C-alpha cells in the first residue's frame, strides 16, 4: 500500500466516510472530525507511519490537505509520491 | 498587535510595562470588534457609559460577569461560523454557561494552552495517565468543562491511559502494565483535584497497605478544578503535595486555574506554589465595594482578561472567585508577569444580586 493509500484509509476508517469526501475536508467540517475524532486520527496516523507529532503540529493539522503537508516535512519524512 | 505576534513570544517573557502595552493594544482591538459585532455587548457598554475612544488602558475596559453567559447567548460572529459550543460544569438543574467558538478562536485557545503548558513540561509529548474515567469524553454533542479539560491536555500525551473505569475504580492492572511499558520515561498525569484525592490517592494508600506500590517519581502532575471539596475534608495544598509524594514519589505537582469562559489561557502554578498570568491574559483584583483595583496583597474579586476571544465577547470578565496578587515580575521561579493566589469562591449571595440585576436590564 502506498503512503497516500494508507493516509486515505485512516481518514475513511476513522471518520466512516468515503474516499470522495476527502478532498477539501476540514477539522470541524463533519461531526465525526471533532476534537475527540481528531485525537483518534492523530493516534492512528502516528501508529501507521511510526512517528510522533509535535504538539503544535497536532493543532495545525486542520484539513486533509494540511495533514499531508505536515507529514511531508523533514522531521516526519512521509513521501506521498512513494 | 495580532494574536500571532503574541504567540511568537515566550509566554512569561514580558515585564509589567511591556505586557501592559501589549494587552492594551490587543484588548482595545477586541473591544472594538465586539462592540461592532455583538449588539448585546454594545448595549451593555453604552449602559455603563463606556467610550472606547476615551479608554487609555486595558484596565478601563468594562467587564462582564461570567454568570451572564448562563443567561444570554452572546456571539460576535454569524451563527454559521460557530463550530463548537462549550459548556461549564454544573450540577443538574443549574444553568450552564454557553461559549460559542469559531475556528479561529478555538484554534487560538489550543495554541495558547500549548505555549503555556510547554513552559512547564517541555515540548516533547509524554506517555500520559488521565486520572478520570473514559466515559467523560464520550458524550460528544455536549462538551462539559471536565471533558474539554481532559481533551485539551490530551494534546500533550503520546500514549494515553484512563486510570479509572466508568465506576471511578482505579484500574490497577492497566496502570501497572502502562508504567512497565513506559519505564524510564517522564510521565504526564492529569486530573481534577478532588478526583485525584478521592479515587487515586486514597486507593494508592490502600494498595500500599496490601504491598502494591507505584513509583511515579518521574511524573509531572497537572491538576485543576478547585479545592472546595478538599478544604471541606481539611486537606490543604501542602498536605496534598506531601501525601502524594509519600505514597508514590510524585514531586512535580502543578495546580492550574482556568475557566470555560476563557479556555486556553490557563494560570499554571509554578515550583514556588504561585499561579502565574502569561502574556496571553491577566488578572486584576477588584475591591468589592467599588470595583477599584486592589493593591498587591489585598484580597478582592478576580477579573480576568484574555487576548483570545474573538467569536464571543469574553475578553474581560468578572469571575465569582476571590484572590490576591502576590507580586509582579519578581517570582523566584523567574517567570515575568503577575503571580497570585485564589482564596475560593465568593458566597453566591454576594454576587447574585449584582449580576442578575445587571443581566435583567438588557433582556
């Protein structure tokens, strides 16, 4: 499974939504992505990619797209083209 | 002064003059915003004869009684921008505060809290023991202050465990396993003062008699929610610290003061037992007789100001708590700003009169 597939799967499973809903999806944009859902998402991503987010990145993780940007940073090094 | 600029500073770096300038600039800006966008706030300001153009200092900005948020729905943004409504804790039948948050205010609350707490914990996320039951965050539609506190502090935890089950019994096996798996690491513990005492401390004492003990000497405990019930059990602040150290080696213990009406800018207790105001907020002690500002050391009613609230007019509030400023910029811990102590709640009869009649006028 590619990193992007993994990333997408965590979103669709955590929030019980379809792949088509992912683009443009924002924190607090759907009932499931509230602050409780957010911590579940963060924990699942940390497990799947074997990383630990910095606290500020947990807060800045405000959309589906922003999350990819954060994970692509040097300290996490997740390559979404791989 | 934008919120981002305040964020970029170390949270306890400003002295009295610097902080006064910053707060005046930002709080005046917030006052203008709320005057323009919240009709109820504008009417109340007019009723007390406040003229924003004549105000020179953040201490001149009127304060709303916190109780008002129980009686009125106060917002400074269109309803469709509200993403979260927070409520205060209250017993059944008691009115609760409703605080309306948009994306911006909600995010700024979290960011401020991270800056403040990291000054005490460091920036690494730690294994975390939440001294409460998992049930408290399950009702997602209604966010109680207790649930919000737990979720807010959860950001600082990496792996997390709830130490209590839904019947508030200590999960002894779970705790043992968690400590074993995270041996040698600094552990963050979080909970509410009375629950820690009743369901954690007392149980640890009982277990110790049975020969089961836990070593939490590498832990840092953050607790809040007030002392009222413990004082009625005659447990003082010093006693609380001493007894926890004896039973599990916990030495780093920090109380915090905060309220749902100004979530984010909490007041953390330092190593010297003082509560500190960060750059994000301030406390002003008011004399009950005429609401003039009290001297250092003089007890009065606590007013809190915060640089965060944009979606609701809660940047300047009169609490129902009593306390005193102990000093400014010179705490031995090195943190700048005011440091203070809380004496407890005002007797409700004393304040009910003024806040209720105050609110009734504007209905």
